[in-house]
C-alpha cells in the first residue's frame, strides 16, 4: 500500500501543474500575468492547499496587486481544479507569496555588490 505522503505529494504536484495552466489560460486578470507557481503544500487530510507563488517585481505595490488578483480568482481556480482533479472534495486553496525567491534575489544582490566593491 502506498504511503499517505505519496498521495499528498502527487496531489500537490497535480495542483501546481493545473493552477499554472489555469492562470495562463483561464484567468484574464492582468494582475496575475507575471505570477509563477513555485510550490504547493497540501494538508494530510487533503482539505487545504497552500499555493506558493513568486513575481518578477520587487515592488510592494506589484506584490499587493498580484495577491489581490489571486484572491479574486480563487473561486474560479478552485472550481477549475474541482473539474480537473480526480478527488472527492476539492481542497480549500490559499495563495501565499514564496519568501524564498525574494530571499534568493537579495543574496544575489549582496554578492553582486561585493564583487563591485572588489573591483
């Protein structure tokens, strides 16, 4: 019998792939055009999914707009997921900006600054 974690991981991968596609093809909101889905965490009971995303901009206003666009599209995205996923109950979904992307960008910036000072 496969472990429960395998099922959770498989569902998380499926949600990530589907949400990426839904954002690209179904959501017409310009605020979510530059959103990239970076990962999905699904609870063990498959009732909730946290969808992590990143945007290319570092501006706080762009981050707020993207979050507002995703929040507005959550109902559409969840109903699309319900039609695509082969599970009894579609999990509740919540979008959270992925902090690791901004952290990585900051590290890159600091390294670049160090290299400039050396020259």
